[in-house]
């Protein structure tokens, strides 16, 4: 009888630890998405420069950007920019191809989006090495 009680206790502890580990994993994934630190361009394969350093939440707070549409523009069913539509959650490469057959190529889309805003605001990095920091 004693062995059965110990086995049940061990099973309960194992189950509790499994649940705790799963919750910790979910928390890490959720925080990682909220505090993005680089704009990874996996569509480029092996790029010449490292991914652009970009702390999403910190950047938006500093730039006073509250509306996701400012950066995550949406399109209508004809592929034209649509006011009020957001592409948040959709990878840029889903619409912009690396070698643009039609529309804006992916690299140009990234650079226009970031550099265009920085130039308009008169703030922020514009030189290659200021965003694509080697050794980080």
C-alpha cells in the first residue's frame, strides 16, 4: 500500500512539473514575440549584411507610433495599398518577393519603409551599418 501511495505522489509531482515547464515555454515564446530585436529576412537566404537591429516595442514607444498600420500597411484584393487595412502578423515576404516580378521587391520595401520614415521624421539611422550592425 505504501508503494502505491508513493507512486501516486510521484506521478502528481511529474504532472505538475510538466505543466510548469509548458507554461514557462509559452511565456518565453510570448515575450520573445513582444520584444523583437532583429528584423530577420529569412527570404534572402544568405544576406551580405546581418539582420537589421530593431527593438519593436522600444522603437515604437520612442517614435510615438501607436497604430500598427503605420508600418504594417494592408492591401486590397487588387494588391493596391488600402487605407485602414493592416498586414500585421503577415510576413512582408508573403507580398514582396526577393526579386520583384511585380510590385516592390522585398529589400526595397524594407528600406523604403524604414528609411523613408526616418528621413521624413529627420531622426533615426539611414546608413547601412547603423541598422545592419556587424557583430551583434
